[in-house]
C-alpha cells in the first residue's frame, strides 16, 4: 500500500500561493475567504502539516478528514468551526457534490505573531486545538454571527495603517474569538446531551469491565489515553466534556472506579491490603494506601475495620 506524501507548509505566504490566493497583507496573519480557495487536483491525496494556527468556520462542505490514523466523514451545511495547531498532521478530501454553496473563513496565525503578547503562552490553555475533527464546534446562527463580527474587526485592523497599537488590538480580538469558542464548546457539551451522555455511559461500562477483568494485573491501571482511544475521542475533549457534565476529570473518574472496587474487596474478602493493591494494578501497596486515604479520609485498614 503506497504511503501518502506529507507536505509541510511553513509560511502563510506559501499557503496563499498554494491555494491560488494573492499575497497576504501581513506575513504572520491572514483571513481567507473559504469560497475563494482553489484546490489542485492532487492536494487531497497528501497529508498536511502547517507551521501556523488555522481557525476556520465553514459551510456547504462534504468529504472526509483524517487526523493521525482516524478518518471521519463530514457534511456540513451549517456553520462548523475547526481548530488546527502547528505541527498537527491532517488530511482533507473534499467531495464534489456539496449541497450548498461553500462559504466561511479561515484565520491563519503564525506563532511568531504572538511574540511578546499575552497569547504567547496562554494559547496553550485552549484545549480545543487538540480536539479531533469529529469533535468540531457546531455553531448556532447567533454564535456564528458573533464570531464573524470579531473576524471582521481583525480584518479591518490589519488592512488599516499598521501602527504601534495594531498588534495588541488584533491579539485582543483573537483572545475574544478563543474565549467565545470556549463558551460555545461549553454550551455544546450540555446541549448535545444524547451524544455526550452516551459517552458517559460507555465510559462507565468501560471502567467497570476493565476493573472486573483479570488483565488489570498485567496491564496496570487504565491510562487516560487508553480510555479516550477506546471511546474514539481525543483525551482533551473527553476531559473537557467530563468536567462540564460531572465536574471531574477523566483521571478522577478512573480513581473513583478504582476506590469503588477497592472498597468492595476490603469489605467482602479477606485479602490483605498488599494483595488488593496488586490486584488493582499497583506495584507498591503504599501508593494504593495513599490514594485510598486521599479519596476516603480513611486508610484501607481503617475502612475494613469499620465493617467489623
């Protein structure tokens, strides 16, 4: 099987040239009208890596997109928002039969643009840059209008005469765009109740099965990465979803299931604390005892004695 070619786009100017666009007004930031992008016949057959951020809202597109080893189909007639960080590998294959006219925008930002600004470090806190394409942000008309207004402000600022205030004003607008996106994702976690509660149910079933399985002895405690991959979501998306719906991280859910199983063994068997720790995937019983006391305010022995 022939391996796909991987192409790295290092600059925004290079992206403009590749897509048949005029030279960008600023080398480190650009807003592109999605409908104006030209695609070469063979560009869907390659993997892409950008050295810059891409934030986009797109309408009227259908096709497939691949992050890493997972491929997803999409057909978006409503506004859908994507976030791609530098050095992410992705592949897009857009179909030829979109049901509506393509529209939307792309905001391209090179990391150097954030030099000596608040976003230089803060942009890493926006976890949706690590979400997969099947975890895109679905926008209401009102939300899309809000984001379009911010994009227009950025466009006007960098098309104006650049002065000493321009960069900070643009960064402030980008921060507003990211903060609104974070708010809208919070709304999506709650509103898309059926899909998200199915993930919660699958998580509960997965953890129950894992802790009931003798493989726990050989595999050790389940990792967040393993749980997310099994549920077919990214670790950051799963964590964000759980924090909104339950107030706890994925790791906390794993620990809660662990303590639940430990309590069962302490109260219904005569196994020693060391034996229970071993059966629950701990190399050292001290680590188990410390976690148990942190979670319950009692040592394992104190908990067992409460049943005698």
